[in-house]
């Protein structure tokens, strides 16, 4: 049986200065290109943001701008954040007879956002891997221009 594709995109520091839908709050080139790639090429059944403040948040939920990043968190705070996200993921996806095994999670995030979560997901794809932001942007731009999925291994 085919897995249900869920894309997780990490938040970024560049945000609007007014409340808006989560997908529109983050305005960095990396976030915008990732969002467009996920929406237009991956076409998942669900898209969620990994927010330093809110944890797991659906892309269409209204949010206010905030100033918080995992980069400034201590190891203990990062672990607490990850536990919160795991709980939110379980509450969101483990229901109606489904388990996490029924999903394929594609993670579009930097290491701070996934380092304490990877073992939690039975089926995952670390989409960006360890690529620097410049290579991510280049790959996303080419994919958006061509309309084709990225073969991330071509960028390692």
C-alpha cells in the first residue's frame, strides 16, 4: 500500500511583520522556493511547518510573527522542543486506524530541526541532506524551472 506523503518544512528567521497564514509568514528565498517545490512538484497529502515557537503547525493556520530559533536553544531546550513535536505528530497522524508506518515524511529542514526527530519517523526522507543553503537554492531553482523532482544525490 502506498504511503501517505507528508512534507515538513522548517521555519526561517525572515518573516512578515503581520499575522498571516503560516505558509506566507516565512519570506526567505529558501522557504519560498521550498514551499513552491513541495506544492508544485512533490504534491504531498499534507504540508506542515516545523516552527521553533509552535512546534508542528499546519501550513494554513494563522500565526503572528515571532522571534525564536532552534539555533539559540540549549541542548535541553532542543530536546524539549523535539518531544513536543513528536507528541504533536502522534496526535495529528496516529488516528482513524493509522500509525506512523502509514506515512512517508519528507523533511525539508536544517539539522537543528531534525537531529532529535529522525529516529522517531519509521519512513523518512531527509531531502536536503547536509547540503549548504546555496546548493539547496540552486537545486530548487532548477527543479522549479524544469518541473522535475530533484535528485538530491546529484548535489552531494
